[in-house]
C-alpha cells in the first residue's frame, strides 16, 4: 500500500459505508466502502467538469464521507464545491492538498529547474491554487473552523529509499520540508461554518 493510500485509509472512520470520491482518477479508494461513487472529468461513475459546474446532482446527506484527494487545487472556486460537499455528506469530509515548497522543489527552483504546473507553464487542468503548509492550514480552518485529524505524507524525490517509519517521521516533524501532501478529516458538526 503506498503512503498516500495508507494515510487516507487511517483517516476513514469505521462507521463509513458510503464514499463519494471527488477527483477519483484511478478509484483507488473503492475498496473502503460498501457504496462507492467516483466523480471526475472522465472515466468515472459521474463525469463532470467541476470548473464549469460545481453543483452536485446528489441528494442532501447522501454519502457518509466525501473525499477531496488532490483535487481542490485544480478548481477555480473550491469554496463553492466544498459547500456542495457539506450538503451531500452525512458525517465526514476528507481534504487532501499538495504543498509546493518541499525540499526538492526548493532546490529545483534554486537551480531554475521548476517546470510544468509547479510555478510555471500553462495547463488548462493544472493547479489554479498553490499551497504551503501554512496556507493549507489557514484554508482548512477558514472553511471548516476545525478538523479532527491531520496526516502528513512524505514527498521528496528519491526519498522512497528511506524506510516508511523514517519518511512518516520526517513528514510529521518537518512538514515544511518533507510533506508533499496534507490530509484532514473533518466531522459533520464542523460543516456549519460558512464557506
């Protein structure tokens, strides 16, 4: 099990029976619920371009858990989509966002090697928002007020040679250098904060 899947699975509460995976791409979370629905631009259970239409054609409180894994940074107005997720979720929302200033990205920037959607270039489906550890935390607190759990995922190129225990420790103790992604579990009582 890769680091991302391992950390997300730790955040999924035991009472979850249904998941709406927004930005599902490869549907790797399908095995974690009796009822699973993937939503993405194409090749999903629900095909929808969320930059054109963020209204979810789903009933209120129709899924136990809504998951945003590495998708909100691609959405022009993520607050509108989060508002829809709050409406559709019965119990929980998991949000995972990338951090842009990992140690390897800092070196790549220093040596002029940053390309693609990380601080340059144009990709119509690329990142529309760029986050650091601090701005992710501020964003989550702004739209939810608080969260129940947080997990850091290690993400420095070449670091896969390190044992998992060391990778997890580096990501947790020095997230500004070693955490490539941060995942938050938010419970229903915190959905009331306006987005």
